[in-house]
C-alpha cells in the first residue's frame, strides 16, 4: 500500500483509514471510465457494467461477513445512515430497546429521538473497567416489550470487544432482534452473521474495509422487513405507487455511489487476501507497544482493557496535566502526528471511563501502521509530559 505520507504520522484510522490501497484508487478510476452510468435504470452496456460493480462488491461483502444472500446487503453512505435505517425501521411506539454505555451517538441519538417522539423505553447497560457489559444483567433487563438489542462490536473509545455470540444467543432465545454496530470491527475482527445470530449489521466502507468515504452498508436478515427510511426511485417496479418489495431496491432509493462502491470492493479484496486475523494481530501488537510505552510516562493514563487483553486497534489516553484537545493540537502542529481528541461522539463511554470532564486523546492503527510511528508518538508525548 502506497501513499504520500511524508511528514505525516497518521494515527486516526478509527475515524477513517488512510492511505487507501492503490487498488482502491484504480478501481474507482476504472469505474468512472467504464461504469459511469446509472445502475438499474437502463439496459445499455454501461448501465449493465455499473450494476455489475454493485453486485460484485455485494458478493465480496457477503463472503466477508458470511451472509448467504448478497441482496440482503443494502448500500448506505455511512454507518450512521445504516443504524438509523435499522433502528427507526424496526422499532414502534411503546417498544423497549436494550443498548450499552459504550454506544456512539449514531446509536444513542436515534434511540433518544424515538424515546421522545414514540415513547420508546431504553435501558443502557453499564460497563466495567474493562469496557465489558454483564451478560447476566443483559438477560435480566429483557422485558416482554423488548424489541431490539443494539451493541457496538468494539468501542471507539475503549477498544473493548463485546462477545457477540453470547449476546446473539440471548437475543435469539428471547426472539429479540439483534443489531450490531461494526464501525470499529468490520475488516478487523471476524464477523459471522449466522454464527453470531446477528439480524442486522451496520458497517462503514471507509475504515477497516479500506474503501472511500461515502460508502457503508446494512445487512438485514431475510426474515426482517424494515420500514424504509427513504422512499423514491429505484429503477424497479416503477409503475407501483408504493416502495418496491424486492431487495436491495426497497432500501436503495436514488442514484447510488457506484464509483465509491467500486473502491469499496477493491478494499474488501485487500482485506480478504490479508485476512482479518492477520490484520487484527498486526494492530493489536501495535496497541500493546503503545500501552507499554505510555505506562512509563508519568501522568499519562490509558483507557480500556488492560495490557495483554483483547482490544481493537486503538488506544485512548489522557494526561493529568495537559488538556486533551491541547495535547492533540500540539502533536499535530509540532510533531506532524494526526490523532483524535475530545469525546469521540460517545459521551456515555466517557462517563463510564471517568473522562467526561477532560475527554481523551485517541491513537488508532491501520493495516499500514508500524512500530516506527508508535515510537514517534511515544517520544512526542514524553517530551510534552516533561515540559
């Protein structure tokens, strides 16, 4: 993987991966040249080629997530849209939702909207100091009106990884829909929707899947009929006044991001060839190296699972002396290190971690991150902490 990285230590892969594989760029340029028409809207050769781009990437995503029918995957422009489609499309007035304190605002805000406008009831499960929920508490929280369990596979602040198989087993036992936010895990952790009893999976294209921004998707189990969030033209059943019933058209109104999907397909190819196991091990080793180094710097505290425990490829930390935003700003302007500071759109997780007042700095790794970058970050943090 190549990229213009001179002078930049990019450690913000949890927000979006960079640089992209050369194959992603090439696939997008090729699609622009030979598949630039509107897929599904005509029968000419360029239209057919565009439709082929969409299906081929759908097929690759199905292979990655162990999905039987590629047409159960719906393209979206990001994980946020996918989560809104899933939550608002399945939950009705008076229903009960169970979620966790680690959730991103892309889960929390749609739920709070439904709580206000549709009298939906919500329980947020607390986290322990390792960023885990109590499985027994989860089952005890279930009510007769519980319609949905929604969890992040991995926290974008703590890096903790939830046991999806156990949660899915409980959801299936009680006939409750199970929605997973895979924003930090798609392309990094193994995801098997059948084995994990996942009914809906929301994922980004631009993070661990190495595709461009403006891509993402939602897997919907064939037994679930979501109420569409967006209605409009799909190129199918155009004579009908109602939204089509066939998938994926029912949930894909309007012109899709065909060129972006072409790039996403190339990114998924890269992940399938490298394997999620290898990617996870690579990123995990870097987190351990960073945590070890930060542990030797006075006044620096790390969040999430302890050293040696499973975690996704990120480490959030804070200084007892330096404001998180100031620390990140200085790392960028003086050392050329790109990290993320603040509340990471997950205030509940910060409440659980005890960092609601000061926030934290997050360094996150990708497939092309390396030990040299970890050493540069550690040297910079140590220098700033000693000033």
